C-alpha cells in the first residue's frame, strides 16, 4: 500500500529510489522513533534490501519511550529487510545542559520550531552513524531533516562537506540522504499515511510512554501536521490537546 501512496503524492520517490540503487541497497537510517524518522524508515524499507535503524542516545529522559516506540513501529511494519534496532550512546547531556542552563531543554507547547535547536545535533549524530555504517558495509545513511531547518549542520552544504570528510577519513564513499529536506511535516504525514503512525512518538515529556498532548512543542508540531495534512490524528495523548486553529496558526519568530 505504501508504494502506491508514495508514487501518487510524492515526486521525490524516484530520486530516493535512484539514490538507494546507487548505494547498493544497504542503508543506515537514523531513527528516533518520531514521526519523521518513522516515515523515512518505512519509505526506505520499500526500496532497499537491507535497512539498519540506528538509535543514538544522549542521556535524555524521553529516550526510553522513543526507542520503545521505534521498536513497536518496526514490529508493526513486519518487513524482513529492516534489521533489529541498534543503539549507540553518545553521552552529551551534561554539555547540552551547560548550554541550555538550569531550565534544560523543555520547549513549551507554543514555543515553535526555533526552540528545537540542539547545538551540533547532526554533527554528533553523523559522527556515530557514519562509523556504524562503515562497520555494517553500508554506503548510504539517511536522516529525516525537514524543510525550514535553518541550523548550520542541517544544510546541503554541511552534508556534502561531511561526505567529503568521511571519504577522506575512512577511504570510502558514504552518501548522506535527506529526502524530506524540502518538505514540511504535513507532507511527510501524507506520504506516510498508510503506515502505523500512531505507534511513533514525538514528545519530550512522554507520560507512561504516550504523548503528553499539551506540554511540549513536539506534540504541537505533530497535531498541526495532521491538521494541515487533512488526516485524522491517530495519536493517543495523555492530556487533551488545547484547541488551536492550526490552519491559521503561526509559530513565533
């Protein structure tokens, strides 16, 4: 079912398929258990022969709920080409908390995209994931960067530079794939509408493994994406989401 949905509503499918074929069909996907990376994983699993999902821990309190959601999502997909989730630790929490200050990383429901900034996030993730890809013999690594991500380690120039750095340091080519980089989150929802999106988790304050619903901007972004996509939100929220007219809503600058 996913293949027909992808073909009908996502023009980028052909480019992704070509990239997967160039890689030899063995890819690593950086997967957090969130909506974007789960859709990415589902799309790539339709096109690749071997897919290695990688979850990188930084020591944050929401990670156990995330990786549990990721495993549930993969189990529901039931695709043999998806290998078991690999976990690697990159303990940066103390440095990040020094950057954020005493309040830590706690973006509120109305804080918007700019509150998501984690310094060096992709630089750190790719440092781990690229070595993992090298060991697995994978020639491509995919991550779910979306449109509007203005951070310096989320640009085409950065990813191209990282490919060069990897080739220089390890003597082998590695393609960095960001097939959603020109898409808003609601388009990602449309692409993945045939997937069990209710099993993904996009929340920094999960309660008993479920979305808080009203306490973080990740839940707000999720609710807005389903509303703009025109698709009923299947997410189970612990607290009722606040009433928001998402079609006219604007995030703060």
